[in-house]
């Protein structure tokens, strides 16, 4: 394999093939909650979750969708004036609420200048058929990617972290969404407590048989003011925290087993330093990605090398 070529299916290349212009995601916090926060499924949310870790400064619920997009465009447009944007409804569960209220927020984003489509982050147990039909119609005219938070493919882990749904619900939501002709993504956390290395690698096998467009990988991060942080303080022996080099090799082992048709959006997450307990690698996302790409070359391997299934 030519070392100048990507050894994995990069999300950036997926976007280049999809759009004839540059696009940039702009995160939007539309003020949603989750069914395992408001008592529908449970209370307190996922044990690892502090939503401040993934909401940029311009994302505050007192601002409208349009105001957040305006600030996001202002932030990015100076570099690429002709850039288009994808409104990324990221915080909490962005399909959980009254249908009319949901659609009003999506339509507000779509009507904003330069917005070429939507990315909707949600839970697999929060996609009713009528809303899925709306996205299916929208996908005929605009870019739509539904990103489901799976986090794990093991029900024992999902129960432990208080997800409030099962893996079978995740797989069903992905199949239903892809069947409608909608781009479909999955979010996974590598290194959750109680999962062995082989458990983590089997996640790749499970995802490889699903009709996924994208996958987003994050390392486990222990964040202040979460129940998982409390558990870690009381029982650190229950956790396996990887060094950066160990995690790079784990990710590459994962990629070797991942269906090569799935575009990989990212390998890591970077939480605000003031909220992060561990692991603190001190690496920007792009630096980590460069290290992972170098390691792929060193190991002379690539995405899907050990995979045995196709969708």
C-alpha cells in the first residue's frame, strides 16, 4: 500500500466526495434533555456525562439556533469565505421532544445562510417513525446524518453506565435509519469500565455488519462532577486508563477489524482541561490523528485488514 494514501476511510474524504465545496460543522445546543435525565428512563443521565465537555463557547441554551449559527459562521468564515456549513445538533438528545418544536429548530437551522444540511446527535431509543420519515424526506433535498450514541455493544456495560437502552435497540435504529436512505453514524467510547481489550475489539465486529456510514470513536475520559468520577475516586482499580501510545495501538487493532466502507470521523475527544480528571495526554486531536496515521504505516496495516464481513 502506498504510504502517501490514507490507510483508513477518513471522514474528511467522505465529505469531499459528498460536497463540491468545503463544509464545516457548527455545533448547536438547542436546549434538549434526555429520557434518562428527566425520569422517563431514569435520572441523572449517563454516569460519564458532563455536557460542558462538548459544547463550544458559542453554544448556550439562552441563544437561539440562529444566533449560535451566526457566531459559529463568524468564527470559521474568515478563513474560507465560500465555506458551507452543517448544523450539528450535538448536546443531549436532539430528537427528544414535541415534534413541532423539534421541526421548528431543524428548519430554523436549515434556513440559515450557508447551511447545507444537518447532523443530528441522538439516542437509538429516541427515533419515532414519524420523525424518521421527516428526515427521510429531508434527505432527498439536503445532507442529513443521524449520529446515534451507542457507546458500547454490550448490554452489561450499557446498564452499568446508565444508558437506559439496549444494544438491540441501537442496531434496530441504525437499520431503520439506513433503510430510509439516510446517512447513519455511530458514536462509541473505547475503554469503559468492565470492558476487556477483546470486548472492545468485538465492538468493531458488531458495527461492521450494520449499515453504517460513519463511526466516531472517543477514549474514555473521566470528567469532574460526574458519577463516574466519584466511582473512580472510590474504586480506581475498576478502571483501565490507557496511555496515548497504548490507545493508539488499541484504535488500530479496532480499525483492522472495522468494515472499510465505514468512514471514521475521529479517534479521540478533547475535553476542556479544567474539567478533565484523566487521562490527560496533552495532545490536540490533530496531533493524535497524525500519530495514529504514522503508526498505521509502521505496522503496515489498514482499516478492515482483519475483517471477515461486509455489509
